[in-house]
C-alpha cells in the first residue's frame, strides 16, 4: 500500500489567497456574494495548491452530490451487447461532464434489483435519475416517485399515446417513432413493394408500439391495407429478428419488403433471408430503425434505416435533469448547439437514410 499524502485544506487555500475560510467556501461551492477579484484570487490559490473539495463536506453545504443515477431497465447481457445503450450513455456522460457531475450506472435483472435500486435512490446518494428502456409492467416509475428523486425518462412513458402522460409532472425525451416508421414504410411502398411486413420490437415498450402504429398509418390508404399476418413480434435483438423472420417466411413466403423495428432486428432478418436464398433488395427490400453506424453501415447490403440521434437523446435527458435541479441556472453551461427545451416532453425528429438494402 502507498502511504497517504496529506491534502491541501480549505484553511490553506484561504491563507494563500489572503481571504477568510468562509469566502473560500462560497467560491468553491458556487455561492454568490464574492467580488470578482477575490473570487479570482481564490480560484488561483485552489489551482496552485491542487485543492480538491471534500465531497461529503461540500454536500452538507450545497445539498448536492454532483452525481446522477442512470437506471437502465434491462439486464447486463442486453445493455453491453446493444450499441444503442452505449450511444445513449455517451450522450449522458458528455453532458454530465460539462457540469462536473458523475454518472452512476444501475441495471435491473429482475424484481430483486428493483427494490435495490429504489433503496439506493431513496438513500440520498444522487441528485436525480435518468431512466430508460422501461417495460409496461415495470414498477420502477412508481418506486422512483415514492423515493422523491427528480427524474427524466428516456422514451415516452406508458399512458396516453397523444400526450405521453405517464403521470403528473413526468419529463421525458424521445424521438418521432411513429413518424419515422411511417416514412420507412412509405419508402418501401414507393419502391413498388406490395407485401410489406413489419418485425416489431418488444410490444411492452412504447417505442415498439409507436413504430407499429406508424407502419399501420402508412398502409391505411394502400389497397388491401393492413394485414395482421404480415406483423410478427420481435424483441429488438438480432436473435429476435431471426426468429421473427423465419416465422414470417413460413407464414407469408410472398413477402417482398420488411420494415424492422430496429437495426439489430434487421440484422437478424438479413441473416435468415440470406440463408433462405432470398436476395436483398431484389427479392425482399429491408429497412430498419436507429441508424447505428456499427450495424447499419456494415450489413450486407448496407441498411436503409431511420436515423434517430441516440447520443443527443441522452444528452438532452441529462440537460433537462440538470436544468431542473438548478432552476435553469445551468443553461449557459450546456454543450454547444443545444436546442431550447420547454414543456414536459421533447420529441426529436427522425430522418430516412437510404442505402442499398431498399
């Protein structure tokens, strides 16, 4: 073990700057009422001495922990295998770094983990929580509400599909899932395809439901319209895409286009189509959703898909939470180019990216 090294104290900073300990405390903790020249002397002394505030003592003064819990309602095996989560966590991490806040990652494997997460949040370890990938029967929203922790959700909460109401005061960030799906299916129809199928995501999540609704919207004015035989439920994973595609080919072998609920589902579908001797896009055109570069650009052929800015969604979740905690004072410290955020829900636009698969 290395020998402990004594750290500079608040008193040492005060002596170096020639001010009182109280003045140093106000500057270090972001308080008001210190003249600019004095504040600059304190900051210079902090830098020269290498002073690092004691977080426990600082929390007693500021009532802030400079830490945010990120709760993902998925098991480790899913979170670390799906690039969607990496992109969202990167966006969250970038925004928190601007505010010198730490990210505390909490994953849920089952019911026992829900209680553990609730106890941790109620214990006053973090300033707030960012929660995403919720499922219909998930108890986390209620547990978090009972813990009294400020929270922003990733994805439209379950509730009214028009208002996104998951309860009073719910704040969330999502993309235009329904509009993006509608655009993808209309693109497939515009290619002359008439048997357009949909491999859904997990239908206990609002993103999958909204994309299914967008698929139905696009078929509303098409002769023959919506055919439920052309819809097969998946789970947003490559394995789920494979299972759904095999079921679809057994049920409707004349399918000539597939809209997959996400890129990973499309990846699984492409594998099965190749194994079945179906050419893409000549026999079956395929479109996905997400535009995750590690997947969409490396499929064979490259995947036509709906782009959502996943990293930006994570960044905006963090921004909404931090602005709420600071009463709006942190707005000047957010990352560059950030759009204005108003109301309880932010819906980001989507864009159709055309590649060789459709």
